[in-house]
C-alpha cells in the first residue's frame, strides 16, 4: 500500500483516530501496524513538516492538514522476556547500537495512536488552550 497525502486524509477523515484504545482507537493489531506505517511516512517524507515535538506527542503537517502522533513508553516487566500479541512476536531492538551516546536510561517510546486531520487553526487553538 502506498500512502500519499490524499489517501492519508481519506483514511483519517473516516476514522479520525487509529491505534490504542486509550486514545480512542480500536486497539487492533492491524491499527497498531497502520499507526507505525503512518508515523514512518510522516517522519520520513520530504513533504511532511514536524510542527510540534513533545515526548508524548508529535504534530506533523502533511498535505495541508495536521496529524497528531501519540507515543507511550515501553514498560517491560522482565527485560529478558519478549512480549507476544496473539501469534505475533514483538521485539524491541536498540537502533542506536553504534551510537557513542549512552541511552540506557532513556525510555523507549513507540507510536501508539494517530489523530487527525486538523487544520492549522484547529491545531493552534488546541495548543493555545492546552487541549493537546
């Protein structure tokens, strides 16, 4: 599936929220995969702009609309144990292994929900009022 500005707008207009149930999504495995895919598009596309960066959320402008990506910290009960979701195995790997910076005490955050589309005026209003 190729996700461009128009298709993302169509998907998000229909659902408005995808991902974790705590954020208003359905919480399905398919939504979790789609949230990761959308975050990848928003964070890597040359046509996307990061408007707001906070540890628990990022706001991207893409295709004339804004999308909020929500993040949560991975909390592991047993560092040596891998989590499973149904038949799918989820492994968390350190992508900064070759980095000289010690990140052992930094939390690992993953995208858990995507919300939108919002206009620039709506985002400004949300941020001014503390609603986001």
